[in-house]
C-alpha cells in the first residue's frame, strides 16, 4: 500500500474521521493528479474523496492564478484585441501582454486538465481555440471543431475537463455544447438540451460540476434559466432560476466548491447584482452588489478559493469600457472597485490556471 509522505490536508467537520490517516487509497482520488510531498489535499463532500487535483502549496493561501484575454478595446471592429492580463494568486492584475492568436471578442474560456486554460470561439462566428499552459502562456490558434459562434459560456467540470455551451450564430441563439477533454481537445457539436440563448455565463461548482445561467433567449427575452452540468458533462434541462433576468454577465467559482454570477444587463442599464450558487447548485436570490455596474465583463477563480470580476462595458455603449476589477472573497463577498491595470475593454473572457497543480 502506497503512502504519501508529508501530505498536508484540510479537514472540514464532515471529514473528521479521516484525520488519522490518508493511506487508504480508496479515500483518495489518485487518478486525476497524484500529489507531491508537502501539498494539500481537499475533501470533496459530494464524492467523499480527497482530491490531489485541487492542491495548494503547504503554508500558502493558494497558487491558482487567472488570465483575462481578448475583447474589444475600441468602439469598432478595429478595436478587437488578443491582449491578455495575468492575475497572480494574490489577485493582482498584471499589465498587458500582447497576445497571439486571432483578435476577437465575445469569446469564452474555461480551465481544463487541472492546471491549464482554454479560450474558444468568438466574434465572426469563430471556432478558433487557444490553449493556455500552466505557466500562463497562450498558444497560437487551433482551428476548432464544432459550430463557430459568439456570446457563449464555458466552465470546467469533472475535475479536469471543460464544456463550451450555447451562443449565437449570426444573432440566432443556439443550445449547442462542445465538451473539452483533459488534454484540451474540443469535441464536435452536441445538440444541447434547454432553451437556446446568448449572453449567458457559466461556472464550476460542487468540486466537479458546472452551471450555465441567465442570458437572452431566442425571441429576445431576458432569462434567469439555469442548466446544471453533471461531473460526466451531461447538461440538464432548464430550471427556472431566481434572481433578476439579465444578459452579458459573468460567473466564477469561489470557496472551493461554490459559484457566483454577477453584474450584467437587465435592460438598458447595467447592474452590479450578484447571485451566489451553493455547492449543490442552488442559486440564491439577488444580492445588491458593490462596485460599478457593467456588462460583457469576465470572471475567474484565483488563489484556490477566491474569484475576480474584471473589465466590461459601463453603459451598454461601445465607447464606455473599463478596466475595473472586483475581488470576491472565499465567502462570496464582492469587494469595491479596484482601478485595474491594462487596456480597458469588454467582450473578453477569463479562466483559472496554475503553475503548481
């Protein structure tokens, strides 16, 4: 029987019976990523497993980082960018990196493989994808599979995989989904379930599942519809959600197993409303957020258990774009505005990645 030396692990109340030993490998997921000496294992209540794939360096507050990328930095198509901004594990946004790959907006992004990220799809009905290494390096274009579309959403699921979903093709809403393997390979189209819509958001929750939410339905009706995604990547039928109907918002995981939707456009004016999501996928009613209301922004987890909203369109006008960021604590509390660094823009995407997972 193998023994992991010097493993440190976080012990919630629900797992006190495991405090004496983690040598019993049936309690440890060793398939996704085997832990190294000195790393931390986290308990997942849903699966009753310790997960080495969700690790942090011992003695630190977390090493997960994030990346914002692409978007519009001007008021017309000539303002399309491939600019990226890395976010440290302490929530500090770095200055611009001139990106590689096709400049575009209305892209989506998600984490995959336990420690990497992926940007995909976007304006002009693109199906181009760009992989991001666990060092935050953005790869050149990969000609994607699946139907090109924009204003879709993406999230990680299953611990190491991802899913793109929904979006618009020449302004027509779809419910198409594309699974992403743990090596970053995008699968062909799956005819999705649920109502077709654009301008929605998605995030992981519960340690290995995901949720799509909100958006603009076919027929131009704002929605608070949700679709849960199982840890096998199966998209559930529509659930009528709570909270204010809106589009062009953002979402991210926080707290290790929960999520938050925030900001968006419920009408002609932007909002800073947020909605927390429990680790069982239950969406909470509106919280009047802090920070400047805006839409077409991006969000990601960072630091292992926190999140960050960033950039966005302030007034629903192409000329009113921002580089504001708002940190989210591991309890889901949204902080006041931070004047960000980098080029102000909207229509971008963000995802977490790590250099140590």
